[in-house]
């Protein structure tokens, strides 16, 4: 017996039992026959409110409708109402599968990378997908065309890429000649902002439940940085979210001060907030602990140059070149005139 259909089979068995007890004369008193029939019917309805093929997610409005519909159809008509609901459920499930199939096929088409799409693992988390490199150039070409349907599809796909270049592309679409495309682009930007806000809120709630988990504090800080760098936020809101990130990093230092990433993230946040000296202090703290990050070396060198400490910037990059094989470091050293030491 397939485990997935256990709930539906149990409900069917209870409804058939209730119907048979009511329909046929059994060698028992009428009271007990009615009692057993109503008990089986009541248990079936209780299970039907919980789920049918799968357990309902009652946070989902569609599942709530199915739960109410199943109970309403089955309660007054034992078995007959249940049969009608089962047929209706199968019809709805078929429509859902068809809709998902159409959306999936369109997404494969719009991505222009069919081989890579089929090979992409299905169990990758949302955050991991965001971190993957996705070329948005094809979407930019589509948004410059006159095909409204293709443009809508491109906007849908781009809205799932929570990156700054995707946001910039959608903002360009706000000036599209088509009012429909402008509406879709504005809606996509709002949904991206809501996605970031929801993730930050959920992480914050999780940290309240597990305040000693260092990984949650670091993940919240990374998420805040990505939100700020995406360009979705108004300038006036940047300090608010920066403080969220900095507060969680202050707690992370208390929990696990030995983790150098705390200082790298703190440096990024302070730089985004315009606190160059604070960012320098945090990044120097990180650099003292870990010289294996080209990102940190380049960020530190940039801040040192901005604060007129060019010699120190050369020193940092020269040290980084000894530890790392990154062409960007050599290129910046060439610009600063420090490549001779390499």
C-alpha cells in the first residue's frame, strides 16, 4: 500500500463502513448500528479536514478551501458526498499539475539554457540558488523586444534572481512603453522586496528561539547585506537595516568571537552605512585573522585608498598576493604602483 495514499484509503474505508452500516441490516441493535455508522462517518470527516491525498497546509488559502469543501460535501451525505468530493479533488489536482507543467516548460524555454536546467539539482535551497551565477543578458535582450508575452516571462524569471543586476534590469523596465510591462516590473520589484523582508523576519524569529546559534546570526547579516546591495531599499531605510545586521553581529561576537567572518560582515555593513573608519577597523581585525580572502583584501585596500592610506593599501595587497592567486589583486597593485614587489 503506497504510504502517500494511506490517508485517502483510510477515509474511503471509514465512509464505506458507515454507508454499509446504514444501508444493510446487521445482526445488531439499531442503536449500535447507528452509533458505529456515525462514529466512522465522524472520524472520516475529521481526517478529511486534516487532508486527503496529502495533509493540508492550512496556511495556504487553496488548501483551506479544499478542507472546507470536503467537510461540507461529505457531512450531510455519507459516502455519496465523499465520492463527489474525491472526483472534484482529482479534477482540481489534474488542473494544478497541468498549470505547473506549463509554467515549468515556459521557464525552461525562457532561460535559454535547457541542458543546464535539466541538470540543476531540485533540492537546492533558495539561498543557494541566489548565490549561483545567472546570466541575465538574455532577459535584457527580451525586455528590449516588442513581444509582450515574452517580456512578462522574462520579468517573472528575473524577479527570482535576488541580485543587484536583476533589480537594475527591472527598474529599466519601469520606463517600458507598455503600461502592462511597467505594471509587471513594479509588481516584481515589490515581490522581491517582500521576499527579502520575509526572510529577514523569519531569521529574526528563529534567532529569538535559538539565540546561541552563530550560523543564524551570520546568515542574517549576509541577508541584510544582500538586501542593501540589491538596490531595492530606499536610501532612508539603509541605516535601519544596517543596524539590524550590526546588532546581530555584536551578538555573534559574544557567541563565537573566534569566527573571523563576523568582522568581514561587520566591515561590509559599516561601509554600506558610510562609516569608513568603523569599516576599516573591522576589516583590519578580519585581515589579522585570515589572509586567505581576496574579497577582504580588495575591500580593505579600497577603504585605505579612500582614507589616503595608499602605502598601507599596497602593503595589504602585496601580502594578499603572497597568499592568493587572484588576478584582481595584481591588477590593483599595478594601478597603485606596487607590483614591483611581486
